[in-house]
C-alpha cells in the first residue's frame, strides 16, 4: 500500500512539474522563437527523465521477479517436504492400525479355539 502511494506521488509530481514548466514557459516574456526553443528543451529533459525512470522501473521489475521466483521455489520445496512428511505419517498410522487389527483378530481366534 505504501509503495502504491509513493508511486502515485511521483506520478503526480511529474505531471505537476510538467504542467508548471509549460505554464512558466508560456507566460514568460519571450519571443516566439525563444519560447519554442525553451519548450523543446523542456520536452527533451522530460523525455530523458522518463527514459531514466523507465530503465530504473525495468531493473526493479526484474529484481522483484527474481525474488518472487526464488521465494516461490522455496515455498514449493517446503510444501513438498511437508506433504511428504504428512503422507509418511499417514502410512505409518495405517500400518499401525492394520497391525493392531491383525493382533486383535488373532487374539479373538485364539480365544475361540480354547
């Protein structure tokens, strides 16, 4: 949630800076040629910053993907271990129950023969 608010703030700051820079250029007392040059320069700076942020976002995305893949693999391995342990315990319990049932039936058979 905090990451989303931070991202929203950055997006808002960029939009606000772009609008503010555009308005400052439009209301500055300059000739048309100077104004167009300043607007082009400002647009170029915005493009460069956007490219830098895109590169950073891609790098972070790859980093988070690697972390998520690693954590997912760890979780899968732990789940498989737990599942295997539970299955082994169930099999042991079934063997114990079967053995106990056989012992009980043998005991009943011995009592009937006497």
